[in-house]
């Protein structure tokens, strides 16, 4: 989760990224270029939905909470019954 340095990639750099990141980059770049060059959106255009869905995939994947694992030393041998005041 560290920030990349400014000189990370040049025009001749080749690197592999997961498909989820690629889809988010392509769809959101297309959406930005469309507004930059004033290209009108046709009715029922799926591009804004695809761009939003791609970003949501990244948000949910990067904000997952790790599963808690309790060490075996903290476990107990029996279960306490509050009604009989006994450990089984």
C-alpha cells in the first residue's frame, strides 16, 4: 500500500497489472476522454456504468477486512454452562 515514486513508469516501461485494474483504467480513461473531446453519450450508454462498476471492484477488493485467527493457546478445554454452574 505504498505510493509509487514519480519516476515509476516511462513510455517504454512494461509491467503486468491484474485485469480489474486494467478495466478500471480503460473505462475511466474513456469516460474522461469523452468529456475532454466533448463526445456526446448515446442513449443507454453502458460506459458510465462500466466505469463505476470497475472502480467499485477495486474499492471492495482493497478494503477487505482480514479474518481473525485466534491462537490455540487462548482456547479453553471445556464449555461453561451458566444454568448448572459446571464446565463440560
